[in-house]
C-alpha cells in the first residue's frame, strides 16, 4: 500500500507521445517523413492511400494493441516506431 501511495504522484509527471499527431500523405515520401518527423507513440494520420493498400502501411507502422481506424482513403493509429517493421518472406 505504501508503494502505491509513493508511486501515485510520479504518474502525473509521465509524458506520453500520444499527445502529438503526425500527419502523413502517401504522395509525399511517407517513409522518409515518418523517420524524420514522427516519434514512437505519436498518433499517426495517414492520408491519400487506397483502402486496399492500407494494410501494408498498418503492418509496417501501427501498434496492434491500440485501435486502428480506417476509411476509404486514410487511416489513423498509434505509431509503433518511426522505422518500418522488417518483413519475413517464405521464398
């Protein structure tokens, strides 16, 4: 109980990068833009991408323990990392 009371005030000073939104347009070098401008746990708003292609970008950049919102031309998620995940293929 003492430990909980001791750690409780520290939680108010914790800063989450989900306070920032990173806007990315598929037509303007999105991988480079994310690497240079976005941070882990930013909210990622990815626009101008067809619904069929979104799954590739979602698998590269989004956290899967948070919601991913999609529509016909964009999606929103929490950024896992500013570098895309590695792909493993069975050739």
